[in-house]
C-alpha cells in the first residue's frame, strides 16, 4: 500500500508542477503509466486532475487471494506552500482490515 500511495502522491505533485508550468518540469521523471505499474487501475480523480485541487485525497489498496483479503485505506494531505512552488504531500495511514473468506475455514478443516 505504501508504494501505491507514494506513486499517487508523486502523480499529484507532478500534475501540480505541470499546472504551474515550472521550468524544472522536463527534469522530473513522468509518473508511471498503468502499464508500468502492472496495469493497476488509476482513480478517475488522478486521471482527470481533480486530485490536485483536493486538500485530502483518499486512496485504498487491496491485496487478495483465494483465502483472504486485506485492505489498507490512506489519505494524501496537501501541505500548502507559498509562491509558485508545488505543494508538498503527506501520506497518512487510516485503517487496515483483514478478512478471511468463509471458504478458507472449510479448506483448512478438510486438509
């Protein structure tokens, strides 16, 4: 979840730098594409630039397998800057949840 949150925070930072038309923008690496990150879907807010305008962007990461599912929720907070510099970002963990599927107990009992 941390890697995904970091990639999203960088994408928001990069988009804000592009909106400000910073001279240094060509020196920054472009954010990874969906293909670069294993075809993980990106939220509509990230794709259309709305996330740049938000004070708090809410994200989540889900890891699941046949037997269980884990979900981490997090927020990316904007840290205001003065002048024509992009705002900093702070990643804040919210909640982590784990859930074992009912079928997992049946599989374990049969083993």
